[in-house]
């Protein structure tokens, strides 16, 4: 191995700092695009974000298999062999590049049909929308292959390097996008036409990310002694196929509301739904670093538990991950839930959207908060190497949820889409979490999986909710700056209360601060 991977503390710190920086740039960028391009042009991004997610299905789960195996190598596990893993990484890389080329070719062939027959375009020229759809496919395809390289690096626990790269790419993207909309680069002087140039800039920044991530991965792969065999590729496929089935279904579940809205609602309404949904994407910032940091830990602890028959270390990691997720997710979720209109106003500066979108955001953030915790059992299932318990449950839930979402959108528009997604995702999350508990050794004191973990979350949720409700009763300022100050002040108090509600993590943070000040600190 070229170098040791990051420790859990350094990995968490790197992931949160990196995601905080990129989320900040995203939070700044999207309202600018919404205001400058207009609701209808921004509606193209609603489809763009869905395509980015759905393309992730087409690594057929082998990317996640590689992340798992690289984590095992990093932990010094005797199997799999380094030569097999490296050869498999290269084989998967070639396959994924073929998918990138195919996706771009299909977009070039079908973009005009989608613009004219699927989307409800009102004012924009159809040829402009068609060109935007092509560049959307290019940008999403490059994001797809870049995610594979980044996932492999995270499996090697190179969190600091990957976050530094992603932060640099997002900074470049921010500059390019800001230049596109401020310079008014558009045909015939129409700002809406800048959507094509914005997507071209997005694709260019993704291309840079792909190139740099590939170089980093090739340099970080372990030395591969011996002749590689094909057995490991088949093993990766056996793990990957159930994984791709589960991830395909869960991605479809989470995109049904957006895809149905793109067909049933006007492009302008889709743009407003997308910008409200984008606020809830802050949950990604809160949960993704926990998932990324703990997945390699779970993989190594699962292997150790199978070898020794002692799952105490695994359960300590699960409990720690759940507590970290509680203090990361719950303060943000309760503040947005209690003051959705204020948050929309602070972010977009659009008073009309704040008034009409508050109820939509409240439904979305409730579902997003519950889904954040689902990534802990999801990481456990990945570490265990068996996604079959999830697959049939998601498939059955999708059969009932899809028609419910379509009917809700027909009846209530954006609000119906958000409410249907929230209700469906909460029920599914609870069902899947209980299923994951069956694949983990018995919890301490013989309690169930959720029964052992939920009390810790309630200890954080209740005081945070009390603070957020009190904040919602305060007089709301009319201006955007005042709204932002109030929302951030309430969030800061909630964050402090959340951290104090978890004594072990509070002590841990105080020790880290003492280290930074140069004082004496106990070993965490």
C-alpha cells in the first residue's frame, strides 16, 4: 500500500470540511441560476439532477463492491488478493467508460424527442432545450465515472485527497457558472439561453474532476504482485448484482416524484419544485460524510466479527455512527421543518416562493431526515455483502408508491409530490432498517436494531425541536439578510444543544479543541 489511509477522526473531519465547502458553493450557485435563468430554464436542472442519480445505477454495483474490497485491503485483510482487486478495478473502469460513450450517443439521438414530447416547454425554443439536454447528458455521464474513481479512493480511506479535489473542482465550477450567468452568454441576448453554456461549464469541470481522480487512484492502488484471476471479478459481480438491484429500485423510488413532475407539471413548476428540493439536499452534506467515513470501518469490523465471533467492536461502531448522525442531521432538519418559509426566503430572496413553497419543503425535509439515518443500515448491508433483504422490499414498496405519487401530483401538484414522497420514504426506511437488523449480530442486552439506537436520537431530537419551535415564534424579518441571520442563529443554538445531548461526543469535541489550543487532552 502506498500510504496509510485516514483515521476515522481525520476522515470525518475531511469529509465534513470538504462537503461543507462544496455545499456552501452549491447553496450560493443554485439560487443565482434560478434567478438569472428563470423558472423554466432552471426546470432543465430538475431533470439533470435526476439523470445524475439514475446513471449511478449503471455501474451494476461493482463500483460499490470495489469500494468494499479496497477497504478490506486497507484494513490488512488476508482476502481478497491485491492483484485480483487491481485487475478488477481496471476491468470495471473500461466497462464504465463504454457506458459513458453510450449515454452520450443516446442523448444525441433522443434529445429532440424528449424536448418536444416529454417536457412541457412553454416559452423556451425547443432547439435550445434539446441542446441543453445533450450537454446535461455529457455532464451527468462524466459525474458518473468520476463517482467511481472517488468511491475507490474513499475505499482506500483517502478522504482528505478526494475532498480537496472535489472542493477545487466546485470552486472552478462556481467561477465558471457565475461568469456564464453574469456575462449573459446567450443567443440573441436572452438570459434563458445561457442554460446551455452553464451545462457546458458543468461538463468541463466534471471532466477535470475525472482526470484528476483517475490519476490519484492509479497512484494509490496497492502493489499488485502475482497473476490476477477472473474469480474475483465474478465474485464482485455476485455482490454487485443484488446491490445494483437494490440501488436501482431505491433510486427509482426517490426519483419517481421528480420524473412524474417533469411529465405532469409545466417546466416552470418543475423549476420551482427543484429549487425547493435543492434546499433539502443540505441533508446530503450532513449524512454523506458519516456514511463515507463509517463504511470502511463497518467492512473491517464485519470481517473481524466473522473471524472471531465477537461483534462488540461492530456494535460500538454502529452506536457511534448513529450518535454522530443524530447531531449532524437533527438540528438542521428541525430548523428547516419549523421555519421553512424563512429558510426559502433566506436562500432565494423570493418572497412569493417562500410563501408557496413552505409546505412543500416541510414534507421534503421530514422525509430527508429519516432517510439520512437509513444510510447506516445501508452501509451495514454493503459491508455484509448481501443486499437481497432490501431488494424485494424496495420493489414491493415501489409498486404501491409510484401510482400514489402520480395521483398526488395530479391532485395537488408540487405539494402532493412532496407529501407522497415523504410518506412513502418514511415507511420504507423503517421497514428496511428493521430488515438490516436481522443481518447484524444481536444488539446489546438482546434488544432490536432500532430499539437499541432510537433512544439516543430522541435524546437529541426533543431539545432541538423545542429550540426550533421557540425560534419559529420569534418575529420574522422581512429582508433576506435578516431571515438568514435568524435562521443561522436558531441553527447554532440547536447545534450546541444537540452536541450537549451526546456526552461522549461532547467530551470528544472538547478534547479535540484542547489539542488544537495546544493544551493537554485525554485520548479519545
